[in-house]
C-alpha cells in the first residue's frame, strides 16, 4: 500500500507525464474525434481529369456518365494532348481518363474503342472505387450498344503510375519512416525550453538574446533527422523497390523547412511545461494527426474536404504531400510552386507565434527585474 500511495503522489505531483489526463485524452480522441474525421470508408467524389481529344457527343456523354457517379468528380476536361502525370501533382487527381481521337467513330462502326486510364498508385486503396465504377460504366455503355468488348465496343486500357508494383515500401514504409523520425525528433527537442528554464539558461537568453538563440539549438537534431531520412530512403531504394522519381536537392530543400517547422512547433508546445518529461507528452498534439490524416493510413479521397483542409495544421501532412509529389511523382519545385508557397506561409505563421511568445516572456522577465530593483 505504501508503494501504491507513493506512486499516486508522484503521478499527481506534476513532476512526470500527466498520465491521468493523457489516457483520457487518447480515449476521447480515438472514439470521438477520429470517428468523425475518418467517418468515410469509400472514395466519394474522387477527382478525375479527362483528356478528351475526340470532343464528340459520345465522349461528352461518357464524361457525363462518370460525373453522375457519387464516386467520381470530373474536375477538369482538357481537349489537347498532355502528359497525364502533371495532373496528379498536389493530389489534384486520382485518375486521368484519356479519350483518343475517333472515339465516336469507333463506337458507331462497331470497332473497339479503347479508353486509356492512368491511375495514381501512390496509395493502392486510392483508386479502387474509381476502377470499379469505370468498369461498370463501360459495361453499361456496351450493353446499350449491344456489343461485347470481344467484338467491339468500349474497352479500358489502364496503367498504374508512380508505384506500378503496388509496393508497400512506397507508401506505408515511407510513411512510418517520416512519422517515427519526426516523433523522436520532437521527443529530443520539445523539452528544450523547460530544460533551459530549470538550468537558468533561459533567463539569460531572454535577457540578451533573440529567438534565433533557441532556433539554432535545433540544428544538431535537425541534421540527425535529415540524415536518418536520407539513410532510410537509401536502404529502401537499394534493399527494396522504392521509387524515387524526383531530384534529391529538391527533396533536401523542402526537408530543411519541414524540420524548421517541426522544431519551432516543438519549442512552442513545450514552452510552458514544468519539466522535459511533461513536455514530451505534448508530442501527441501535433505529430500523430498528420500521420493519420496525411494520406498514408487512408486515401485522401476517403476524407471529407474540410478534414483534408484542416489536416494542414499538422506539419506531417505537408511532408507527405511533398514526398508524394517530389519523391514518387517526380515533380519539380516549379511544378508544385503553389503548394510550396502555402507551406512557406504556414512556416511564417509558426515563426510569428514563436517570436511573439519569446518577446512576451522577455517583457515579463524585464518587468519582474524592475520590480525587484
């Protein structure tokens, strides 16, 4: 009983992780919040781009049939030849349907009328519903034409892009690499401000320093995290069959700002903690959310649009977007300039909050010094 009493006193003393609060918070998040955020179990209004070179009555009718489905939303109709891969950047499309010239002529003359479909296979569950509904539309159209695909009619010629083999190393394994790497980076840095406060160094930094004195302390940890990312991806590339289609320098450029954003958030969330142990428990507030809602555990098409938008408050969401675009789809920074610009705005907001917090504590410390004098 003395052991239990002693441990209860420590549990509620505030000297360690507040488990009595964390366990209840986890239960509420999983049962209430996640049930709302992850309520969809199918791809509703999956964005599809159509390259319609025929631009005929038959092709427009086929497009209308696709758009009428609850699983598909035609977001763009392009009437000129184009590389289908560019339409997948920024997760703007899950599939690109390519209707060739003379489509209507082939349909009316009984000749096989092929339609090309390019699928984004970065997540193998992303296009399952789209594939199913496209096959149903084709079967319905062929039934109307009273022709079988063997002797004519419409047929689908599909191709899986970016991850043709459906390898888990290009989605799940990479996702865990960035998730666990980021998580332990936060564990190493989130207790920095409480530690400096306990040793008395924080007052000296607030008195004569700037926020850079704290941000620069993240450099050794950031180098370690970046090195771990590169080493992990190198192992997946050499040992396994990971696809790396982009430029390494573009990836490293983005990682610098990603690590900066996670590091500044780590400083902010751990700022007022009484000690580093309590600060570590706050990691759950801004890291796991990006892993759950960033398109690794489930396709973005399974999430409501407002959930996808809300998920960008988590840094890992941005990371997974850039990994899919740069690493898997081979996009350059110019190709995703809109997304990069939005990410810089996100970093700027975090920096403003951190600077405001720093100088607020600086003013409070100076005021206390003046009162004591």
